[in-house]
C-alpha cells in the first residue's frame, strides 16, 4: 500500500468541548477543564476570533465519549452504577429540568414561568 503523502505527525489526544461565541457566532472548542467541573458550572471562555470572554454552562452530556464525569463516580473512583443495572434515558420535568444552561443564558431562574422565559428570550435576540 503506497501513498504519495508524507508521514504525518501526531499529538496526544486532548478532549474538547464544543461551543459557540455569542458575540461573533464562531464555532469553537476548548479543552475539558481538569478536574471535570460539576453540572451547571459556568466556565469563562475567550473566543479565538473576536477575543470576547463569555460564559459557557457546563453539563456532563457535553463531554466527549470515554470521559467520565465526577458525578458518575463514587469516592473510590469506580462507576456508581452496579453491573447489570439498567441505564435508561433520564427525563426532566418542568419543576426539575435536566438541562438548566438555557435558563443561565437567558438570565432567568430555573423555576421561571413560561411567560418569563418567552420575555427573556425576546430580549436576548
């Protein structure tokens, strides 16, 4: 198997989280912080293009495959789910949503009414 391409250099894999700058709308990524932050932690990210610093709400679902969030580990570092247990999809409710980052972005409390969310959304655009 012959190739006309030169030998390519490699680098160690560093997991990244995808995001988007709210100012210039550039798609970007940044390394997963160590230690992995708790759910809902606001991370400050500087956009590579416009240099704006913005807040990014972190959630374990944003982690790349193979990266374990601290909430899924016990104090001895093992996964807390016993072997053979069913892993089902989690479902959020109006009173206890799974994702709260949208509330942070809009600047409304998690228990905000639908009307409050709509008002904040229209102001945000």
